[in-house]
C-alpha cells in the first residue's frame, strides 16, 4: 500500500476525476521534494521506548550525574567538607596521628599488617587468550573493570583448580606486593590506608611497616607451598627487628588474617619441612604483641551460608526486592551458579566455618547469647529468642521436631540438563533425592552443619578437611595436633611459649550480626541452586532476632561477638591448656556509631567489620601499642557486650 496522501479540498458541487487526482499527486510530490519531511495525514504517534533505550537512558543519567559530582568535587575547596561537617556537628577531633604526635609519641616497634579475605589485591601473571592485555593488571581490587568487560573470563581466572586447590593449568594469579596491596580495596574505599597515614604522622615509613599480603584464596599452608609467603613473612619480621634496634614487632591482623597469623605462629616454630624451622622461642624473641582486629577466631556463620547457597543477608534482601533476577540466565551468565562454582574453589573460605561445635555455639535447646535482643545498644540486652548455629530454633521443643536422617540418603538423578554443565556445581550430582533429604532434616546445628556441607559438597570438603579442622582437642599433647590442619583452630592448638607477648582482640559491637538462617527450597528451575534464604521469614516484634530469614546477635555485622571475644575472654585468659605460658590477653570493644551525615563518609566511630579500620579510638589504641604501651597502660579490657557472661555459659575444659 502507498502512503495516504492529503488532497486539495474540492469545491462544492464538483467532483475530482482521475486526471485531477494525478495533478494533485504531482503537486504534492513537488511539495515533498522541497521539504525534508513530507506532510502526512495521520497524527505523529509517540515513540515507543525499548528496553535498550531505557538502559541507555539510565546509564546516561548515571554517567552525567557522576561527572557533575566529580567536577564539583574537583573545583570544591579541600576545606569545604570539613567546614560543612563542623557547621553541622561541631569541631572535629584531631586525627589520632596528630593527637599522639602532640603528646610526643614516636615510632618504636616495627608493625606488620596481615590483611583478611578479599581485601588484598590480586594481579594476573599468566592467563588464557581471553585475558590478553591484562599482564600484571589487577583482577581483584582496584576498579574491578574486567568484571564488567569480560565476566566469564574473569571468573575463569579467579577460580582455583577444583582438585588441587592451586593454579589451574595456564593461569597464574598472584598477590600484589607492598602497602598498596590492601591500603584501598577500591578507589575511595579504604581498608588500611587511614591507619597507615596516622602511623606515618608519628614517624613510621615503609621500612618500619610491612604489608604481609598473600593469596587469600589459598589454604594457609598452600600459600607457603606455592608462593613461600610464610617464609617471606618470617624473613621480613626478622629483618625489621634487626634493623630497628632489636625492638620486637607488633603484628596487626584483620579478619581472616587473624587465623592466618595464628597458623603462622605454629608454622614458624615447627620443624621443617612442614614448618618454618625456627626455634621454639622464635615468637618470644620477635613479637611484642598481636593486635587482632575483627578476628573470627571461632568462625562465622555467614561462611556456611556462602558455601551452602552462595548468599548471605545482603543477597537475600536483593532477592526479595527483585525476585528471580540473580537466578536468571542473564545473557548466558548464571550469576549465582558462577559465584558458587568460583568461591567453592577458594579453600580459605573453609577456614571460617564455625569451630567448636555445639559446645561453643549451642544446640536446639540453648545458645550462649540466648538473652540477646537487637535493640539499639543504648539499652542493655533483654530477653530474646534462642537461636541455633545454622538453623532456627523453633518455638516447639526440640524433641517435637521430626527430622529424617540425610547422611545416608541416596542421591538421585541429575537436577540439571547437559546445557548447565558449563556452570557445574556439586548440587548437580545430588539429584532430587539428595535435595529432598537435606530439606527433610529440618534443623542443623554447628556440628551437623559439617555433615551437611560434606553431603552437598563432598569434593570441596575433601580438600578442606586436609587443611582445616573444626573440633575441640581432648589432649593438646597428642602428636596428631602437630599437623598443619589444626594450626588455625585455637581450640586445637597451643599459643607459643611467649609469656611477655600480649594478645589483643579489638572488634566492633552494637550491630546485628548474622548467626543463623531460615532456608527454603528455590523455585524449581534447571541450573538453579536448590536452596535460598527465606526472606519472608520475619517476626514483627521489634526485639525479635529474626528479620528477613536471618537470626542476628551482637557483633560487627560480619563476626559475632562470641567468635571475636571468647578466646581472649576465657580460653586464653591466664594460664590454660590453650595458653600454657600465660600470655596476657585483652579485649577492646568499640561501640558502633554510624556517621551523622554523608560528608563524614564511613565515619570515625564505626564498629562495622571493615569500617572499623577508620575508627579513631581503635587507631589510637593500635598506635599506642606500636609506640610501646602495654595492655594495662591502655586501660585493660574495654567491654560493652555480654561477652564475659556468654563465655561463662560455655563448658570447656581449660
């Protein structure tokens, strides 16, 4: 059909013939040739926006907003944010470095930073063809640009070998060296940078500060097998002590770095080839204090959620807001399955599975924190619901919960079809029979969750059990505990013979922290992870521990107080079988106070797991220890939580 054309009006009483029609058409064509846009008889309809148009519009708005903010930030006087903040909140306190320099404190003991999981940068040294042009570029940390440009290639290179837990063939990813390895996790997101800057104000520099970076994906012993990282740490500490007048080092581990250095202290005094070959007094000669920050000594429940379903509280919230998005096959990229496949090759994650079983974490009938309620910390704790380690304690008595044994269940046919094998996870070998058995067991505690992970991820746990252990030692003099798999579990190893060495546990409190989860079966779909946190499981009571399928207790948003504080509060306090030389231990808690406005950034009084690295009070304590202060000179214990009360409820042979 031709276009509908507008005709000249016909005078009344006349009709237009064929010839006239042709003339009309010729005239109209002449008009159209003179104009770029021909006139049409129909009204112009509104353009229809496609999904691509919407995406481009959103990206454009974000980019324009970002550039405007960046421009304003660059033209803004450096003193303006401080001026506005002080106008709102009053004069800001001096940074700890300025304050302590005014007091006359100077650098004394060399300091060693031990970063935790995911906060250290990793760079590419060898890769496949898809990673061309990325030699010595950061795959982890920095801008994370390669995640967006080539996500499948990035996942391939960040994964370790599923059999050995080491490099896959043709791939070498190595830790970044120097202070830049973990000063910032991403542009503008500090980790160690604030502490480093404040130490520099009292005289510290790179020769008296050392970042003990390591490949946090590997098991602790494998960092020595592949990279000789433990040997490098030993050599650097010896050098720093020797070149600083014999002043012993102050070690500052954060997060999983706490477990890594616990492993190091056993390794360095153990005979070669399993250990570092140092004499039994090496730690006493070289270490003044170990200042642990946010230490997951007894593990973290969210590690179980990550291994079980590749999620935690934040992912559950995202799923509740946008159901199905994370599980969809988006442009051929099954997001959660790839995350699970990749993270399950990182053996280090298994170091943070809760340790001590039901003795430490409680069972279906009790838990040490059973009186906790997540009301604001300005109030004291009152009555609250009980929680179990990795499954909720129901209101019914435990004897009334009908559970069907899953350990000997027969795994059925494969859940996923062959098209899913490019994102294979061990769930694909469980089948519907195995999934049903897991669901019918109903409730899991800290002890049974180990059997659960062994059932759903046998290959992963086979590697993990060769490097880590989660029990409580009956006899620490048993020769079996000389094996490196026990060295990062404080309940299965002794502290070194170093009576003058002090051990601090510094951590935040006052933030609801994940302790247990309510799960449900995922909507049946091929390639899907069969379990996910049930974000609809909620209790409306303001004082309830259950919100969005997650039971919470007091902590720093990642590590519960019980895990961070128990060893220094009880198991290592005084001379015990875990601390035979009686090294002094101190607990320093920092009550969380969020920033009052956006200009404060992440705040100077935060108790959150990573943000606490910018907490002025914590930084001041660390600097005083580095400058020579003892735990008693800091003021001893500083406690806001009920850690001592909870520790007394745990019946543990000391």
